[in-house]
């Protein structure tokens, strides 16, 4: 049997001094600040395509119903780099030391008992 195994590296962002900080907005601001500090023109920046991504689908194809999972921190469909109004001129910019910063939607782990509930 041949198995395809992939790896994905994601960087998290935290704000210990502000426990109410939104990880989606904070990571979006970091990505936009990095692009602005690097001098990348808006038209040449990476565009995010979530058409084929489903944070509630596991590698076997099973889907966790949104109603069965915990309530979202924010509605990911309402907040994103494409939808967010962010004035880069007012943001405190510092060039990140990381080689790249990747923004993805916040993934919630499946709860016990949800596996095998595929559609």
C-alpha cells in the first residue's frame, strides 16, 4: 500500500499582554506589515485562495459539522485579508526576522467522538 504523507509548517502568533487579541486579525496585520516593510507593491502581493480549503475536513475526508464544534473566535468568512480595512500608513512597522510569515485560517482540533462522522 502506498501512502501519501505531507507536512505543513504554520507559525502561530500570540499576544500574552492582551488575552482578548484576535489571532486572525493579529496575523493578518503581521503579514500586511511585512509586505509593506519589504516594499512589495499591493498588486504583486500574494493573494489568498481558500476555495479548496476546509478547516473542518480531516485527511480522510471526514467533515466536522460547524454546529458540532466549538463556537468560532470570529466568523472566518467575515474577516480576512481581502475583507479587512487596514491603514498601513498608521501601523507601526518593523521588518520581521522570520524568513516568511504564512497566514492561514484558525484551525480548531476535532473533538473526541467527532471522527467518523463523515458526510
